[in-house]
């Protein structure tokens, strides 16, 4: 009887012990899972870059459109798309028969003007010379008349009036000779002027003929396929485009939103990735800020020249740009999503606390902590605004690099991971 009671007592003790263990485990589980779960990462030392982003295209610094200088027919095309050309090399010829006629006419008129002004061949000047000779002969006759009347007066056979009239005749004829000579010189000046005008007209006509041959303004490459031979073109109609596409002379031309353009300065450092070179980061500097905005897109063009030449760069390649406003090679950083509602939350001894921190450089991925945190402290990166300071929480750890990578903007390629490593 006593043995049965002892066994019963033992069973009850075991049962109660098991119940206590189960209740304790259950209570512990409830305690564990009743606490909010937050994702944390570490404050670590690393680089931080504050920048804004845009897209861009590799382009020649300047393109040269070859446009028709005159209306006419495209009779010859000397190059094709992709051909390398040198400065002054003929590219195409546009022929206008009217210009050929004008040049031939100007040449004929010049020859006629030259002959009219030439002392040996000019009929105009010969006419004046003949008038001078004729008047000179009349002078000689008038002088003989003066001598005859003078001889008669010496013999008391003539009158003074006859002598005066004869002398007046000589003076009048001499005056006529000088007048004719003056008129001849005046006419000669007019003829010489006509020669100069004709020469200028021929020069312009020949220049217009030369302008029918379109030449390359630079050493470069033909960018597009030229207009076909036989096409009727008007003045300023495009024929082709040429540009200097040597990789060292190419620029990345970016489209920067108007709200960001005030942050751009000449010589500002820019980090770039190109879709043609995945995983590679290029560095460059701003060389030019264009003043006029694109009216439809409200963006400004910015030229960025790469610091290092790459022989594989080609016009038309596109990519992403990060315009660096501030950077530090090494600083205490946390992922940018840790900054919530103007505060940074940390977990200390299992409880949520607000850290009294001072913020420095801020980027899309990371934030510099100037003071208030130590390296290795656990900061909350999951939403914590609904929680209270001092609240007991559970934690789930995430690697700092992976946590910062969650903030990477969608347009930026994977190459920009290098900024946060």
C-alpha cells in the first residue's frame, strides 16, 4: 500500500515537473516571438560619396554638318559612311548650271573691260587720241595764220583785229586739247574701275563655282550615309555629317535635370559607367556647362571628359553618371535607410534606442556618422518609427554591404557597387 502511494507521488512530481518545463518553454517562446523583429546591420568604416545622377551619351565634342551651299543637283559623292577624311578633302559636288553661266559671262565681261582699258587696244582711248591729234593740227594751222597776219602788219597790210582773232583761235584750240586730254584721263579711270568691278564679279563667280565642291572642315570620319547622287538639293539642305571621333577627343554629354544643374561646376569629378563596359567605372571631369536648356525635356547638357583614354570608346555609347558633390575615402558609415524620421535607431542590450548622432556626407547608399556611434554598433535598417525607445526587440542581421546595396537607384548599373566597397 505504501509502495503504491510512493509511486503515485513520484508520478505526480514528474507530471508537475514536465508541466513546469512545458509551461516555461511555452512562456519563453511567447516571450521570444512577442518581441518585434527588426533588421540590423553594423556601423562600419568605408568610403562615402554624395552625388546626383544622370544619363549621358559618348559624342564628338563637335559635329560638322555638311550642307549645300547652293541649289542644284548632287552630281558627285566622294565618300561614304564611316570613311576617314582629312581637312580640305572633297566630299561632294553640287552642280548648278546657272553658276557656270554666270562665271563664263563674268570672264567674257572682264576680257572686254580689259581691252577697253588697254592703251593699245582701247577704241575709247583711241578716239580721244584722234581728237587730240586733229585739234593739234588745227593749232598748227592757227599758228600759221597768226604768223601770216603778223607779216602783213609788218608791211602795213594787216590790222590788229585780225591778229587778235588769230591768236584767240590758237589759245582756244590749245584749251580744247587740254580739255580732251583731261576727258581721256577721266575715261581711263572709269575703264580701270570697270576692270576692277569685272575682276571682282569673276572672283565671286569662281568662288561660287568652288563652293559647289564641299570639303571636309576637319580630320575626321563621315558619321552618316551621304545623300544619294542625283538628288536635287536646296540651299542648306544636309548632305552628310563629319566629326573627330578619336577616342581622346570624345566627351560624355549628359542630360542634367534643371533642379540639379546648379550643383554642377567646371572640373567637378564625375564617375561613369557605360553599358558597353559592364563592371568598369570611368572617372572624368566636367569641362563645359551649356547655358540653354532643352525646352521640351527641361534638361541641360553637360560635357564630361574622361581622365583616361580608352581606344574602344565610340560615339553613341550610353551610360550613367554620378556627379560627385562630396566624398570621403574612409568614414564611419551606415546604410542610408537607417536614417528614419531624422533619427538613427540602435539596438543595445536587446532594447531599441535612439542614437544622438551627427550626420556628415550623405549618399543614396550610405550616410557618414560624424559622432554618436561606434564602429560595430548595430543600427536598425527596417522601419522603426512605429516602435518606442526602450522597447525590447528581436534582431535579424544583414551584411553592411548588402544592406547599402538595397538603396541603389534602379537606373544605375552594378558597376556603381564600387562606390560603396
